[in-house]
C-alpha cells in the first residue's frame, strides 16, 4: 500500500465535486456545457470556484452528474 488505506477522500467543495463527477462520467467541460445549455467557460468558472452555478442551472447540473443519472427509475 503505497498511500495507505482509504487515502481517497471525495472533494467537499462544490467546484471539486463538480470536477470529480464530470470526470467520472467521462464528460469534457464542453460536453457538460452543451448538455445543460451554458458555455464551456461557464463550466470552467464553476470548477475553478470563480462563481457558483446559478440556481436555475444547479438542478440540471445535479441531475446530470448524479450517480443515478441515466439509470431507469
């Protein structure tokens, strides 16, 4: 065990969670931006913590990046 047990801890900040979830799904910033109707630069700003997603976009982002996205109910 090079890094020891349980060394991975998911990011706690919103920008870190957005970045991790997007990458886990194999989406580029441009892919995510297109799916939720914003510019790629906007996604970049969110992930760098420059500004948070607007309230009206937060639900769409959450739905798309949630672990259950795309799974039948």
